[in-house]
């Protein structure tokens, strides 16, 4: 063990066990990935209280649902018109609408929940495949009610997500839940901070965003390749967060928390430096550049839309949802959700 390793081992108060890896060189931000201001001018809908509306979804009546850091599930009828419909007692992240109008909530503290308008919160799963759910994050729901969801890390909770990114230990999971029986099975393990989930329109495959590896991984669900795990989109230009299932327009939408961080990539093959970074006081740790960014990818993983915002715009974007003429955005660190005309939909205010 080298001197640096010895020193960092003694200073490692957070217990980081970093794994050396080499981050791919980020793609140049030119051409289809060139900076733009497509997200500027988004209307902000502020939460009545609290902050952190990480994800957004639109219900069968066109109302926008989100969850705050204090556990409140909010329902927006429009700008300035939000009602608290439930409190999970934890921290809601990803939200989906079930066929019967209830909400499927990934609560990073309580697990997978089913929530209704009366405020009732039913725990569908707080463990999976013999392990507790430590960081339930995002989901997609099949037509038969099957839930595909992520447990981001087996080592760190969501508030300590930066440690999981620095460790790069690959303890995240993509799981499948049968809500009628409560049974779960593992679709993919070894994921680096498993995050957003997207289901193909024909339900032949499911996608999971690996935040720590800047990529989207595919798991085949049907046919001769059922169970096969492969890289579907590699070397994203930013740090991926939530994503949506494939819409009627054929698009998977992916929220990018921020552009890539050169310092984070530089330290990827140097575990000792990442241990030092993890043990620095929060105020001294490097922060990502907050700039709004959303990508639209087709069923083959080809880039169709690249929507960005200017510095100071709505950011970081952690959730994205297109419904009708509008695109709705969520933010883990903001006090508002946002709405902007969906690309090519011709929405009017």
C-alpha cells in the first residue's frame, strides 16, 4: 500500500471503498448536442411549502402530481393551485399513475408505495430478493400492473448519493414487482447508482439509467434474449437521472442532472483521490454545474431531441414528463416544478 493510500485510509471517516474505473471521454457538445436555450422561459409552479419535487407525472384528468422532500404528495390543478393529497412519512422520488388513478410512489425511505387521494399509503415492498430497499428511486408500470423499479445502492441512502457515485461499487439493482403477490425478482444487478426506468411501448424491454456510469442499460423481457442485459446508450453527455417510458411518439425522455464533471472523470481511476473528496467538508466538495438539460431518444437509442437551458434557468432537472402539448419538469433541489411547450406540439399559454 502506498503512502497516499495509507493516509487516505486513516482519514476515511465515511467508509468509502472506491473502485478504480476509466470514465469515457465525454462527447463533444457540437452538432446535435450543441448548447441551446430551448428550456428558457419555462413557467415555474412553486410548491405551497417545502422543496425538492424530484419527479412529475400527469394523471388521467390532466393534473400534475409530484412529491416533496417533506413527504408530501402534491396535486397541481394549474399554476398556483396545488393540494396536498397525502404524506408518505418518507421521501417520495419517482411517481407513476396506475390504471385506477392511484399513485405508484418510489419512496427512498419506505420502499414502493401505493397512494390514493384519501391519503392512504400502502407499502407494496420494503425489501426485494432478500435485501432491504435502501434507496428506492424510480419506476415504470406495465399494462398488467407489473412494476419495474430501481434500488439505487445497497451501501448508501439517497441523501448520501454522492458517496455512491464516488465509490462506483456497482451495488444498484433493477427489480420487478408483482403487486398482486408482493413477489420480486432481480432483472439486473451490479448497476452504478440505478436511477430512472423506462419501459418500451411494446414492453419487450426495459431501460435503466446508470447515473454513475453515464449510460442507459437495457434488459430484454421477451423472446429468445429475455433476461439479456446490455448497454443501450453509452457515454451520455451529462449525469442521467429519471427517465420516462416510451411514449406514443416513440420517445424515451431522459433528465440530465447536470453536464459531466471533468474533475469526477479525472479521479475515476484514482481511488485515493476520490476517498479524499468524499471526506472533505460539504462546502469544499466540487458541485456539478446546474444547467437544465433533457434528451429525447428513440427506440433504437438515437438522439431525437436535445433541450437545454441557460445558466440560471430551471435546474437541476431530475424528472421529465410529456403530456399533450406540454413538457413538465421536476427538480430534486428546487422549490418548483416547471412547464414548457413540448417540442413540436405547438402549445399555447
